[in-house]
């Protein structure tokens, strides 16, 4: 009788040995989840923001990193964004939403919220990739694409932005290439802070200083102020490059693809961002090169039923409102932003522009 009971007792004993192990595992998982949650709350805390490393998704495109944070903060605080301004550093230094928004809002009959997502180094070949991600996540009602003759110039050795972006796990994830690092970069502020810590720790002091200068003057609405100072003109390398001006087929094709791929119902405008008289003087064929590039932009926009607004020659921006040959200073940006805001307001008032549903 006792021999028949022994196997059952042994089995019960073995089962009892497994329970503490299972409980330890569950407690460990619960503790890990609690720590991860606490880290995430800390990473998103405004009170701790100044004491933590900046969020990083790109591993070097610091303007992109900072603008993603600022745009998410704006949406969280004020609600969905109505308009995104897209383009290169020319857009970054030229469009001040604080000037544009009241002008458009007065016609819209409600507060109008925009954000400047111009990025230094980004050309037309990169805009389509960034635009798709931003429109998908933030659902703006209007996208204004800043374009210029200078932006269409063929510069085969200069498109480093896209090369750098293509190495980002965050970007690859948003493009559909699944990875744990990409998913965490997209979803977790704590992970982005950790990536930021690693990135900045690895930078030599001179490189870190240069990268920090890239976001100097950036406002909460994405506009990058260049304070009024001495006009820096144009360097010899840029002057020599412009003397061989040529419209880039790749950049035109990228603009064509961006307009062709816009979601149904999204309002889109292409607006000329002006360049200085100094830049025009160095084009190989001067005004003829400039006009040829603008005509090419207009033809692409017209093919997709998108308006292209040229900046009026009679409102030419004087030299003391330029930081250098292609970037406006603060007073120049105010003049340009007022023109752009008034043009948007007029189009909205006249029914030539209808904002998408958002």
C-alpha cells in the first residue's frame, strides 16, 4: 500500500518545486515592466527633459531629431497640426509659423497651427521620404513645399542627408523594414534617450559643438532664426559650383514623385523660396538659369494640379535681410513669411485653396 502511494507523492513534490520558479519569473517580468514604464515616464517628463540626453532616432541628423520632438510636443499640447512646411535649410531659415498662422487663422475663423519642418541638407530627393512619414503620423490638412532654383541645382556629391537617413533603423522601420531597434526608436522615448546618450558620448568635442550649432535658434515651431548681422555673402566653392548651374533630373523626378504620391484630400502648395541677388549673379547664365529652373518646377506642379507660387520680383528682399547668399536672417524671414501667410489667406478666402480634412 505504501509503495503505491510513493510515486504520487514524488510527483506532487516535483510539482511543488516548479511553482517558486514560476513565481520568480512572473515577479521578474513584472519588475522589468515596472522599470521600463518608469523609464518611459521619466523620458517623457518635461521636468526632467533638461537633465536627460536629447532624443535621437537618426544618429546624426540632429535637426530631424529635435523637430520630431518639438512637433510631437506641439500636437500633445495644442492638438493636431494644420500645416507642415517642408524643404531644405532655406525653408528652415525662411518660414516663421508665428507670422504665418495669425494671417491664415483670421480667414479660417479659428486658430491655425503650422510647423516648419525644413531641414538643413535635405534636398528634393529626401523630401518625399520624410513627407510620407510626417503625413502618415501627424495628418496635416495642408503641406507647403518650399522650392527654389538653387535647390534644383545638380550637386552629385552633396546629398549626404539621404545617405545618412537610409542608415537609421527608425527610418527603415517606418519604410516597412521591421527590426526591434527600429520599432523601439519609433515607440519608446526612453530608448530614444538611451540612443541619444550613446550618440553624444561618442562625438569628439569639435563635432559635438558643430552639431549643437545646427539647432541653435530653433524655435518650438521649427523655425530656425538667423539673427541680423553682417551679410556673409558667398564662398568661392559655392560661386564656382553655381557657375556650372544645371537643373537636376533626379531632383525634378523626386518632386514629381512627392506630388504624385500625396494622399487623396491633402491640400498641397509649392511655394518659391527666394535666393539673393548675390546668388543670381553667380549662376552661369544668371537670370536665365533661374527662370529655367522655376519653369521646370511649375511644369511639374501643373502636371499634378498643384499651384506653384512664385515670389514676386517687386518684393525683392534687400541684402541686409539675408544671412548669406541663400538663407534669410530674422528680418528677411519675417518679410517672406508675411508674404506667404497673406498668399495662403487670399487663396483660402477666394476658394482657390481648400484645406483637407486632417
